[in-house]
C-alpha cells in the first residue's frame, strides 16, 4: 500500500461564524431588485383602484404576485442586514 496521508479537509463553519461581506452585499442588491416588482404592484394597483373604483379581475393576480415578490425582497434585505455578525475580537 502507499504511505500517503489522507487529504486534509477545511474545518466546517460553525453556526456563529460571520458571513462574508460579499454575500451580504449580494443579498442586499438582490433584495433591492426584488423590491421593484412590489413598487410596480403598488403603482399599478393604485392606478387601477383610482380609475375603476376597484382592482379589475385581470390585474389583481399580478398585483398580488408583485406584492409577494416585493415582501420577499424586503425579507431578504432584512435577513442580510440582521444576520450579519461582527467578527470576534
């Protein structure tokens, strides 16, 4: 047999270990992009309500979908900022 040692694996990250700054920035940028459909949903939903008195059946699912995507973007931004841990000193 050979006398080569087994490969050394990097240590597994601990739950309290901080995320990299690049990942946090990517999450915030993605969250901001996901906020745009929510803003459009508010805009078009408001226009539809002001013109017709109620949201038409043809645009209501799109407004709802845009609001859900916008809420998801806000949650992603919140998770990126709130989940960032300071490195131990």
